[in-house]
C-alpha cells in the first residue's frame, strides 16, 4: 500500500516532514510522496529521512492552477527538487501567494478578526501560505472549531474574506513538471467543479489531452462512482493512475489518515510499479 499525495508543514500541513514519515511507516506504507503546495522545500530532507527510516519517498509537488475560473490541482511526482525551471516557477507562484495573503490578512482585519503575519510560523511567512494556514490560525484563536469550517465560512469564493489568487494554468503546471523530469497527474478531479461533475470531468479530459501523464483514480473523497469515472478516463486515454489521502493533519481534515484516508482508501503498489516502468522506458 502506498500514498502519493501527502502534505507537511512546509505548506499547509500541520506535521513536520519527519512526523509525516513516521506516520507513513506506522501505517505500513511501502512508499509515500511529499506533495506540498507550490514548493519543493523539504524534499531533500524527506529523501534523506526516508532512507534512514526504510520507506521510499517520492519527491513531489502540488501546483495550484486555474482553468476557466475553476481551481485545478496538478500533482507532480518524481520531480527533480533542484530543477532550475521548477524553482523559478515556484518562486513566482510564492510571490503571487504573498501578495494575495497580504490582501487576505487586511480583509480579515477589516472583518474584525485579530490576525497578523506574526501569527504564522517563520518557515511559512513569505514562503507558502495557503487558506489552510489561515484556517489553522483562526482555529487557534478560537474563532472556529476546525480549519475546514474557517475556510468554508470566510475564504471560499463568494465568502467575505475571499481574495482571488493569480494562478498559472494547469497546462503550464504540466509543462514545468515535465521540465523537472517528473510525471504530472490531475488531482481529485471532482473538486474542479463540485456542483457539476460532468464539467469537472470535461476539464480533466482537456488536461489529459494536453499531455498530463495521468490522474488520481483513488482519493479519500471518492465513492465508487467517482472511482469508476476516474478509472474510465485513465483507461480511455491510456494514462497512468495515481492516488493518495491528501493528508494535511488532524485539524485540517478531521478523521483522515495517511494511507487509508477516511477508512476505505487503498492505493495499490502496482500504480507505483507502472510509473517506475514508464520512467525506465523513457530513459530517466
């Protein structure tokens, strides 16, 4: 069993890289991918710790993108963390996030919430700070019970503290992942449009047709119907399959665990075997 979509506190997760790997080992995983938002910070540490702890670590990233005003996430696996094009791309995304975050802090203050940059850890300030980080601070200050509640109430589109972020396109994300030697996967395709699964699938198909290497066919929120739709797309386009829990920590998605998601997630080893064979075939 493997988990190819996990976050640490290098973006909006609540656990350190070492804590995440310890949990992966305890869960009996054979491999885990660290896929923090828009950054490869911590990947080198993860690779070194993985060797010591006896678990395979796949270097990854999750790039937040936008297509026709719809949020899309592209997970990159097997990326070179020292890739110059990826570093430049990531730095640009971080700069865009910083400008958005400043505006969001100001908006929250206007709404009466006592938040400031000083409330965020040094490693996040000026680096990768997502809505999840804002949600955690609001929970710590007693405004909300969970991070999810804070995000839903204030920061989703149409809510009072929502500030749009200038994003890249999913096609640009696919390109830079390929430039970094990695494989690009459409993550949790249903989230592209939660109220219109047909539109979500249509956009996912466009990204696959453009050149994404695959998509997540196993995910914590997938029921049998969503798994079947994802599997059908992978089969139709002859694409690789991936999957993961999207673990961020207990305060972000309560009840979700590394490896097993909400209890019924299972990402088989053969997904990773197929990726290894694909990469070997293209000479990586």
